[in-house]
């Protein structure tokens, strides 16, 4: 099992019913690659790379989480705090 983030990220994606509670880079990478409303943008690319690297252990979990939040902001996805 993957190590979880200290704080989850909660997003509301238009293609999925209900909110998504994201605890790991793996969950974030899945949302980015399979359910994200846009598939371009510098924050999107950085987040996909950082979350994949976080899954592999070659990037920090904090870095993966921060880039995922940047992708949320770039795509104008609703995030709950």
C-alpha cells in the first residue's frame, strides 16, 4: 500500500458522481489520467509527472500533492478545503 498524504485533497470532478477524496499520488495520477476535464497545461503535466514519480518513490509526496493542487487550480476544478 502507498504512503498517504498528511492531508487529503477533496475535489469535485464534473465527469464523476460525488466528491473524490484523494490521499495518495496513485489516486491523484488516476484522476489526472482518466477523469481530468483537460489533458493539457503546464500544471497538469507537472502534476501527472510528480504523482507518477511519487508512486515510484522518486519524488516526494509533498511535491506530488502540491503539484496536484496546482493542476486543480489550473483546470478550475472545485476543491474543498
